C-alpha cells in the first residue's frame, strides 16, 4: 500500500475534506489503494508554504544545507528502492525491466547527486571588465546567478519518478522552493518522495510540497498564481500550450518538455537488417516515451524486405505482465490512452498505410489496457500517424529516396525532440545529425542520456533544457551589479 498523504508545509496531510481517489494498476485493472485527492485549496496552501519557505528560510542562501539535504534524500530513496520499483511497476504498468534502466535506477544514480555536486562548481558569479560607460568614473561589475524563487513542477505519468527527480535535483540545488504536482494516474511514487522528505531529511518545511489530485485542473493554481515564479512542465504539447498561455498572465517563465515524433534514420550504408531485427525495441514501455523514435526511415528500395524483417521482430516481442522480467512491453497507462492509440491505428489504416502486424487488443490478455505491438509500412510522412504523437506501441516505416530526402522527412514534423541515425561512416552520420532539428540524437546506438546531458526539444517539443548546465541555469535569475572602482 502506497503513501496516501501529500506533503504541504512540511506536514504529511490528507486532502481537504479527507477526499481520496483510487490508484489503479493498468496491467490488472485492480484498485491498488487510495491516495489524497487534492483540491485547488490544497494546491493554494502548498504554494503559500513554498512562498514562505523561499522568503523566510535560509534555503536559497545556504548551499551546504542544500547539498546535505539532497544527499539525505538520495539515501532515503535508495533505502526504499525495491519497494519503489514494485510500486512503479504496479501504478505505471512499466515493465520491471525498464526500472533497472530509465524508469528508476538510471535517474537514481545521478538525478539528485549530480546537481548536489554542482552546487559548488556552478558559476554563481562572474566579473565583467571594469568600465566607465558615462564618463562618471570606472565601475567594477559582476553578474550574479540567483535562485528564481518558487517553481511549479508538473509531471506526467509515463516516467513519473525519472521526470520528478530530474526536476527536483536542479530546482533544489539552485536554491529554489517548489510545489510538485504528480500526474493523476501515478501518484504514489510522488507521495513516497514526500514522506521521505518529511521523515528522513532536514529539508525545511515548505521547501518541497507534493500535491496529488484526480483533477488535472488543480495544476492551474500553479500556472496562474502570482506567488509562483516559474513553471517546469513535462507533458503533452497541447497542455504545454495551455500552461504557457496561463503563465502569461503573471509573466512566468516556462520550461516545457513536450511531445515527440522522432525519426530513426537508417542510412543506406547502415546495417539495415540488424537495425530492423531490433525494431520492436521501440515498443519499450508500450511506446509511452516522448523520445522514442517512432518514425523509421529507410531507403524506399528496401521497404518490402525491411517490413518483413521488422514484422518478425514485432511478432517475437515479449509483452504482457510487467512484473515478468522477460517482457519489454506492458499495458498502456489507462483505458483512455488505449482508446486514443486504437483510434490512431484506425486512422492509419483509413489513410492508406499498410498494417503489417498488430493493430488490435491482444486476445491472450484478458485484463489490462494492452495494445498489440503494431507495425505500419509504406507510411506517408504527411499522414496523421506519422505526424501526431501516438504514445503507444506503433511504429511507422517511411521510405526515402536519398540522403537529402531522409533529412527532409525527418525534419518534416512539428516536433523536434530526439532521434537516431545509423551509418557505417561516423562522419557521414554526424553531418546528417547537424541538419536534424532536434534536441538530442543517438548515433549508431550511442546513448546521450545523463544528469549532465541537456535534454529537451526544438519546435513543438518544448522550450528549455532539463539536466546539464543548461538545466541548472534555467532555474536561476540573473542580477548585474556595479560599484565604483577603489
Ligand atoms: P498531459 O499533458 O496530459 O499531463 C501532464 C501533467 O500536466 C499532468 O500532471 C496533468 O495533470 C497536468 N495538467 C494537465 N492539464 C493541466 C493544466 N491545464 N494546468 C496545469 N497542469 C495540467 O500529459 P500526459 O498525458 O500525462 O503525458 C504524456 C505526454 O507527455 C506525452 O505527450 C509525452 O510525449 C510527454 N512527455 C514529454 C517528455 C519530455 O521530456 N519531452 C517526457 C515525458 C512525457
């Protein structure tokens, strides 16, 4: 049973009026237990607590306290790592296999520790050349970096822990206070962090507040409150646009990590058979990853043969019960998401793409919100399934004429989050990489991920970068000061 209570002002609290809602396991459709159903009033209390903590405690000015607290939180989470693993599998429906990588262990290794280390090394100030700009005497000048204030952190359900800690680490290291709003479908990993903060760290009351709610719109308190200085959001592009609009009322900066429709470009000199034999890997976590390359670009002359190789890969993919370590794919997070994905598959067929395999609800799984690993070939890049983010286990194979055409197709997208390129010639792959308008790229299987690696999107995939120096700097304000030279 997970933690029911939220963390507000340093206390573990129930929602206003004791309201709760069910946390449901997407693989079994069973109710796991209850969690607080926070209201707008609860969110307002959390914002007030974060504001007060920022304005009245030494959090923003005491780097040693921040470092110590981040290390305490790291230790506390590690001590419950196996419980958290089971909880993530149960509430997210992610295969346990993925918890040994991006869903849990990979972020836990670095997401809090790297920012904690960087507190000392971050360039908090720099000197400018002394100047006499108005003929009134020479002035010494410095540029200072300072915390931005209260940050509203809004998290989605697909990698909820990974995304929460990759925001919490930098937000806290840079001296900010925050309110974290978990996604309605995946609340317990967030309330667990709240409990650990309250019970196992010296983080002053109000510095971190954790609010959960079945109502998405409780998040609007964060985006519109004049007491919140910035929003850090990961989620869909449509919600990101709404958040940006709401934040404009108080001129809050927004940091948006949004959707993706990335290209996996197999250049003509690549090991195309080898790449296609592993094509079903994109169904990891049922395709519920913003950076998964869901458009596979290959020479059009290789399409027929390539579709057969990829088909075999899709049909041999282990999927089903997410607690089974041999499965790479579990269910979608909710019945609503499954409907959405099935709707896209119908649209793909209607628009003329060739359904190679999958396309429906698996007959051998009688419970859980599963969709078969689904492969489309001969997809037109302008069609709906190639342009919109499906967020399900659906791969679109798209043929290109030559390298120039491949680059054009990869860039012909409203998104620009990630992608991969394969070629026998690294220089050629890098030259192509330079021309792809996305925030991250893997070449020949290389993995760019890390707490020190900026991650984020071009175009409709977002604004700003999470992680890396850029991901620390984004949670700071800049102050320029001058004084007469002695
Ligand atoms: P979503 O946009 O529906 O919700 C994300 C979060 O925003 C949830 O906590 C939700 O409750 C909250 N929210 C919804 N409406 C809000 C509003 N008006 N004001 C404030 N908060 C609001 O996204 P989702 O369906 O939970 O997540 C899937 C999406 O997230 C996909 O599009 C995926 O690509 C994207 N994603 C992006 C990244 C990235 O780093 N770029 C990472 C993971 C997921």
